């Protein structure tokens, strides 16, 4: 009974509002609610900004002008057809193109991940297999390999990120693989392996895997999605919304918000359906274009070269004393930035 009376006393009398301190206020009770709401609002703004591209706005303007031209104040043309034919026949090739671009991106990321793993496996094997010190410096062969990898990665990034790069820039990458092979051959006696032995075979296999993964990335970079499909989609999104202007006007026949005598310039339904249609197909086309080349680094879904190179540029900082080395490297960078 006491508990019941306490619960009743915690609330105001019927017809009265609770005190401000007792009202449910998610902004005060959960600080993360504010961050979550802000993140959702920011995401919504980015989505609208992505959809409202220059291409989309231009196509909306041309479609609206076409509707005005075909309205009762102009040519007075309208027809009806199946919305399924219009929607499916338009969105299917665009969705297929987006799917093909996404598969290219995933193949590129997988090849880059395997290449990254092969680089580290080759480096750590050479660092651990060196038996004798060279000039009193243990790990000198691994340090030389690190420099070769730096040059090779710079050449690969230059070739993949520049769509207009010449054939010679691709040949430079092969030169880098040749230097890796020579370095691996010269390292054999230091590691106590003879040419053709199991250890040398594993090292050669690592380099072969690196070449295979580069060829995978190069095939993605040098090829494109089906050219016929891309041309068809481009023509579709730039012609069909305008050609369908009489079809958009047929929605005025069933629009009860406007009297038939007052829709000389079209109606709300016609403009709404047309604008929504243009926004959808142009946005899908933009997604497909940004997925077309995953290496150029211009789109939000492209390869993030800085993150991919972050670990590969500090191979010497990994190991049992890795934390101390990385702290020292961070301190050095901070001091350099301050100075």
C-alpha cells in the first residue's frame, strides 16, 4: 500500500501536467540521442545533396518545360500506358549497371587486400629468415626490401589512379617486380637456402601471387562495364523523361485536387511523378558512374588509398617491439609538424 501511494504521489493530480523535471525528455536523459539525431540529420542532408546533382536539376528543368509544352495551353497531348513498362524498363538496366559496378569494386578491394597480405608476408619472411648480420646490421635485407616495396607501391598507385597513364607507366610496375625477384634471389644464400629449395620456392610463390593480384587490379582498371549498356542507360535517362511528357499529363485526368478547367498548365500529380522519376533514374546513373572506376579516388565508394598505404608504409614498425617503434614514429611526426 505504501508503495502504491508513493507511485501516486510521484504524479500530478488528474488534469494537471507533470513537473518539468519529471517529464520525459530524451534530449536530457540520453546524451547519445542528440548525437544520433544530428548524425541522422547530417546523413539526410548528404543524401539530398547527392541526389540534387547538376545533371538531375537540368533534367528536371527540361522535363518540366516538356510538360508545359504538351499541356492544354500548348500542344494538348497526353496518353496513357502501363506504369510497369515505364518503371521496369527504365530501372532494370540501371540497377543491372549498378550491380556490375559494385562487383567490379568488390573484386578490386579483394585483389588489393590479397596484395597487401602478400607484401607483408614477403617482408616478414625475409626479416626472420636472415641468418647472419650484414655489416653488423641485422635485418638489412628486409630494409632494402621495404624500399623496393615503397617504389613499387608508388608506381602501382600512380598507374591505377590515373586513367590516362601511358603503357610505359604499367611497364614500370613490371620493372619493380623484376627488382623484387633479383633481390629475392640474392637473399637466398643469406637465408641458407639454395636456388630451387623449398624456402626459395615459398618466397618466389609470394612474388608470383603479388604479380597475379596486380594483374587482377590492372584488368579492372583497363576494362569497363559493357559499353552498349552504358550508352543505352545514358540515352535512356536523358531522353525518356522528356519523351514521356504526354504520359505525365494523363495523371491530371484523375487528379481531384485541380478542376479540369484549371489544369491548362498541367497539374500537381504530373509534375510530382515526373520529378520523382527523373530523380530516381539520374541518381541511379550517378551511382553507376561513381562505381565504374574504383581506383580514381574521386567518389565516396572508391578505394581509400591513404588507408590502404597506411600499414604498408611502415612495415619496419611491426614486431615484438612494434608499440615502441610506432610511438617513436608518431612522436617524430608530431615534432616535424610542430617545427
